[in-house]
C-alpha cells in the first residue's frame, strides 16, 4: 500500500508493506553518504538485515539507545558531532530505523546538520505509524517532551511491517493508542469497527488485520496535516488525549500510548463536564483494561504536578490550557479549559477507577 | 530605506535607517511574549535604550556573551532551557540585538524552540548587514563554524544605523569585508566606486556614506538569495572568500571579516592559476593593508591544517573542495579546486606578503 502527501511541493511517499525495505534503494541512490541511525533493540533483533543494508549502501551506522532515552540534548550533541566527524556534505541521507523516538531524534539531527540534510523514516513500531508521518521532529527538554525541535519533512517513509513481529505486547498497546485515536477522529463507524475487530488482548496481540487500521490511521493523519502542517489550527486535533497524556507520560515514565489512552479517558470526562455530554466512561475504562492498559497507575498521580506540566503544553495560548475535546466521535474542537474543571475531571477519573 | 524580500510567501521587510528601532513596535504587537536576546557589549553601550525597550514591551531579557563565544552547544542548551522556563507559547517573538553571532544564535533558538517561533533581527554591526538577511542561523561545532543550524527566516530585519557609532574599528573592517565582497559580486563599477569612496583607514573609520554601501550590499545579497534560498546553486556565490576564510578564522580566532578578506586575496590567486588570469594581487594586498587588515597573520598559518578544515566546508561534494572564484569582477563561478593548486596558491600568497 502506498500513500503520498499532497503538499504544494516537497511531497513524500509513505509505503506500508511487508518487505518494504526492499524498496529503500529507490530513494537513496543519489546521495554521497548514507547514515543508518538504529534503535539498539531493533538492531539486536534484526542485526543480519541491518548489516546487509549497511554493506549494500556502504553506510555509516550509529546505534542509539532505545526509546526516549536517546532524545536528550547531551545525546543530540554527541551524535551530531559524531556525524560531523565523518566530513559529510549536504548530499547525505540519514535513515532512522526504529520507533517514534528514533525518528524524532534522527529527524532533528537531519534538520540541523549542515543547516539541513535529507532523512528517511523506517518506522519499526505501531506507534511510529503516527510519528513517522508529518515532519514533527525533536528532542526533550527538562521542562517537558518535544519542546526542542522543528517541522522537517522526511524524503520518504518506508514502513516495513515485518518489524512488527518482534514487538513486545507493551509496545503493541502503546502504538494501538494512536491507531485508536485516529478512529476517534474519524467517525463512529470507524470506532465501532476497530473496537469489534480488536475486542481484547488476545485479538490485539495477534496483530491480525492491523495493516488495514495502520493504513486508515495514516490516511486520517494525512488529511489533517495537509491542511495545517505547522499546527496553527486543525493539526491540533491530533493532540487528542495528549494534553493530559504528555503530563502523565512525563510523570510516570510510561510508554507514550499508555499515557495517551489515559489522556483519552480524561478528555471524555472533561467533555462530559463542558458539553453536558454523557460519554460512557466505564465503557472506555473496561475496554482499555481488557486490552491490558495499566490504568491503575492513575492512582499514583498528583493533580498539581500534572497541572504544572499541562501549563507548558505547546497548544496553550494567552488564556491558559487548551485541550482537544470531542464534541462527538469524529468532531474534535480545541477549547480552553480552566483549573476547576481540570481538577474535578481528575477527581472524577479517580472515582471511576475505584468502582 | 526599506527593502522587502520577494519569496513566494513569508516575506519580510528590511529597514535600514537611523532610529529604525522606533519602528519595532509595528512588528511585535501580536505576540504574547517578547524576549530580547542582547550581546553584552551592545548592552553595556546602549543600556538605557534597551531598558526602555524591555519596559515598553514587558519583554524578558537575556544578555549573552559577545561574538562567537555564544555560539556553542553548551550555551545553546542553557539558553533554550532558560527560554522554556518562562513557559512560553508559540506566540513568542525573540529579538536578536547584536552582531552576526547574536543573530545566528537567536535565529537557531527561534528555529528550534517549540518547533519554531518567530524572531526579528536587530543588527548592530556592519558585518550583520550580511548575516541578518537570508535566514541562515546556527551555532558552531568542534569540527567547524556554523555546521549545526537551519535555514529559518526572520519576521523582520530592523537595522538601526545608530548602533554603528559605537563600533570599534576592528569591527568596522570586519563588516567592511562583506560590503566589499558584495561589490566584487556586482561589477567593476561598484568595485571602483567603493574603493575610491573608502581609500584608506581614515575615510573608512569615519563611516561617512556607509549607509549607501550597506544598502547596496543588502540589495546584491537579496538578488541572489531570492533565486536560491537553500544554497543549491547561486547562493554559493556569497561564499566568495569564505572557503579559505573560514579555515583561517577557525585557526587564528580572528574576526570573521578579517579572515574573509584574506580569503578574497587567496581566491584571486587561485583564479589566476585556474583561469590564467592576471589579477593584480599586490593591488588588493596594498588596499587591504591601507585599511588596516592584519594580513601579516597569514605567515602564522600552516597549509595542512587549513586544508583539513577546508575539507569540511558545506559546499564540498563528491569531488572534494569547491571554491567560489571570480571569472571576472561580478562573474562568480563555483569550481572544484584540487590539492596541488590550493597548496601552490598558499605558497604564492606567502611570497606576495614577503615582497
């Protein structure tokens, strides 16, 4: 399956297939230097394939720590200095092989090396179906996630689904949160469809049929980012569940999607309060628990800490915290939400979990 | 005097006037937060004016080391973390008040803070007539100058010529190198005009009539960068004198323009060898010495060290070192130059200085 962005210029293909890596050569023939930047866990599990690639393209190879651990300023500095020690020219292509963090990190290196070189995303996780598309790149600050970065488009996204076979289940549900979020942003039918296709941990861990939902998720995301690349308006919708989710992720150091799912429940509670909705919170809690999300961790959280973190969210404006809320399934809006409602939604979330 | 870029979109004004700062308010009314980032020397000399600005716009104020000392990764990290501690939103404008280094550094902060916020250049030196226009921003690597950075346009360039009155003469000639380079890229008439207007240190130190040449220099630069923002082709011409110049600057730690003038002489010698030209090297040496450029420093240089640095130049490609050479005044080309010619041009430069 192949998609293509539809910007006015500088478009890039998104290939979502098993054995997609075999097509990589089409996109890197014109470069003087190729550098593979590889998540260490992916490297351990796929060493022969990656060594083959390195040899085939006479590529430099940099193996980086798994996950968010790589997205620090110290590691950014040491890696960009390492790249510069290769005496690269601008005719260089960096290839990110790993999950979202690898892509974010490599993309930020590409955006800032010699004032910008090309890069290609080779996502290896379900979560990265989301992060590899759309050109958001960056690293973390001590003040919060992704606060240092850029908008910088890849030259291609080569999503080889073979990689998913070695994902631990905890990574599967982390990624599924964004797939599910894309269904929430589409319509009720998409939501019903995905919930009935993956009713529980058994079905989700098999990954049977996931290709279709990954493709649909990317399609939903593309529809939005083509309208608003730099997140001035509708792209904010993709932050559904993320205002609270990022704060939870930063506090508990749990996988991104686990925190986003918690953020999605929280959003439904806030929406109930603001719109006088009647979202069935227990349905979501029950469904997410049946998939294995660690919702009980919520009890460890302190609201004031989360609030301080939410105040740093990039969507905020003069009025304070801005959240994406669903007016109905498939109908997101961005709303200012004040302290009292945020606080009472948190209390309500805790009481739902005690039931 | 006012110029405006003519890109397809996201254009910005360039105001070149005495008291131009009085117009700043027009460009910053719509922001939630304003942060002034000020070179410490400029701050010392213009403290009352800058305090007035800070108060008027309720701006945060960050004072940074003068010159290239600020363009380190360590200082980039501490400053971006400081900015993030203010809990800024994307509706923030950074204002760079200082020379080229202040602008490069502030622009790189703006390019990477929250994936990009706006910034305005307020250049305070002659050199910065060049660097403040064109959107090149960045910091230095241990492998060379400006190797970490981005192309990122300012929202406006407010060039208040009042600042020039406190420039030490060493800074005047550093900036004059780029003004002179712009004349070299224009035509013989422009070159004759500027040489006769500023025949010696006396005339140049008075700065009389400099406005006109600054304006002309910016015009020449705009003509080029509008055609090629990302330096894929003609923008490389602006690197006239810089291949050798950057290597000299990095080695001797002398002001940028002093090194560029040395690079310009070197370029004429290389052009003589490659094109069988008959550029009058002694004319340039004599003229630059009469203006006070420290050409005798060249004798301290070791060619192999310079060659290693030149190999890291961003213009290089598969074939090695690429230099901008003048086929004639106003007619630059980019040429591959091999080791033997570079070496013999260096020997020739030394022998010219002994005369």
